[in-house]
C-alpha cells in the first residue's frame, strides 16, 4: 500500500526521461516538492528547466517515469487532465494572457468554465486577487494596455484564481524590463510567505535568498545538485554549478 496522499510530497517526479527526437532532454529526473515548499530550478539555457515544468503540467508528454501530484498519477487526457491542470498553476515567461479579453475576464474565465463558479463569485474573487497583486485599477483594460510587470502580475492572479495546489513559474521575470522585475518578485515573495507551494525557474538571487527553501541545479537534462540557497550560492559542489554561477553572479 502506498502512503496516504497527505503524507506524500505534493509533487513527485520519479525517474522521468524525455526525448525530443534523439535529443535526451530530461535524464532520470527525481524531484520532490513538499507542501508549502518553494523550490528554485536554475541552470544553463537548454538544460531542460522549461521541459521539466511543462512535463509537470503535462504540456509535454514524458517517455518514461512517473509524475504524481498530491498522490495522484498525472492523467493522460480528458476531464482528469483538465482537473489536474486546475491544481497545477503555470506562469510563463511571456505572460500568455488572452489578448482580446480584459484583465478581469482573463482571471474569471477558467473558474467559470472549469470550476463552474458563478460569474458574480468569480468576479469578486478576481478583484480580491487583482488587489493582492496590485493591479485592481486596471481590471477593465486589455492586457496590451498594461506594462509587462503588470501583465505578469495579472498572470499570477489568473493562476491563483483556480486555487492551485502548486504554482510553476517558468522564468517569470526574464522577459521584463529591469525596473519591473521587483514588482513581480515582490508578489512572488508574498505568495511564498503565504505558504504556497512553488516551483520557480529563475536566476534571481534576491528571490532565491528571500523565499526559496531549496535550489535545484540542472545541467544538460540532469539534476546535478540541490541545496538550500545560502549553501548552493556560497559553496556549489559540482564544477558545472561553479562554472554556471561564475557566469551569472
Ligand atoms: P531550458 O528551459 O533549461 O532553457 P528547455 O527545456 O527549453 O531548456 O530545452 C531543453 C532542450 O530541449 C533544449 O536543447 C531545447 O532545444 C530542446 N527542446 C525544447 N523544446 C523542444 C521542442 N518542442 N522540440 C525539440 N526540441 C526541444
Ligand atoms: Mg526555459
């Protein structure tokens, strides 16, 4: 008998392999994210960070291994997959808001469609979330009328509107102008402190040091080392991590 769900990590990645053609992009990945834990994934471009995130949300299929969310094997398709996606929020580098819908509609759409929340309830909750991320004043605008930092905060609110069990954020600040990075990191730090379980691909040391419980370093499709942020940044063990840090610090 397997352990009851509540005793298992919220995210369990077990022996996952993924190929694009002959290119082996995820190599025997094992990774747990505990409830309330904030895990940062860092590593060189092309090391498989996005593919790992996308696999956890099943935006990519995997070739072998298992991924469990809250004790449940990631479903292949259909209603179970739609339900799973509502439990695993995802925020992308490029915001991915619906361009022809208002900020408010972007946040209410999925709760109404997937969770069958009433329009009034969805709107009330959306306004609370937009207030939380500091963009309530822009609720009736289209995404293009907002700055990049504001759009990314809307994307975070949209993700939270589904009450996900975990949020995956894939380089959420790397498409932003420097002056907008902190407003998004501040929202992420608040989210982390509120107890949200988060897997974040980011090279932002400030966020790592303030909010992360653990840093996972990936290189060439594999997890090379993991450690608490202070330890990883001051005493990386592997040559690959040392080399990577020497380039970004
Ligand atoms: P990272 O996010 O760490 O930069 P990715 O997960 O995006 O890395 O990519 C890992 C490797 O997989 C890279 O070599 C990339 O070129 C390749 N790759 C990613 N997506 C695809 C795809 N859809 N088709 C083919 N190769 C891909
Ligand atoms: Mg990437």
